[in-house]
């Protein structure tokens, strides 16, 4: 695992408020991966919107899996069936 090559998972309750948790995790991930400034902030906001959509539609009590990963020059956050990806700086 390196700052630009990592993967981790978290299971969240099916509650749209969990989008804030996913956005916080994404914020740490983009900071560690070197994506900062406007690009990092925009990515985190896209992640928040995708997470809110996924967690709003998730089956109650089933929870929802979020995967945060960086590899091959991209960072990707997937929550349920919603996914957001961004190129990382070289």
C-alpha cells in the first residue's frame, strides 16, 4: 500500500446521512494521494452526491458497501452501484 495505490472498504447503514462519512474518508484519501486544491474538493463533492444517492436507495438494514481505492493513476470511490473516479497527478 502506497499513497497512490491502496484500497479499503467500509459498510455503512442505509441512511443518506452516511454520505458525510464517505466524503470525509474520500477527503483523507485524496489528500494522501496528492489530489489537492479545487480538483480534490470537486472530487469530494461528487463523491458526497454519489454516496447520498446510493445510500438513499439502499435497502434498509442491508447496509451499503463503500470501496475507496487508488491504482493506475486514478482514485475511485464506489458506494453501492454509484462510482466516482478522478485522475491523480503524476
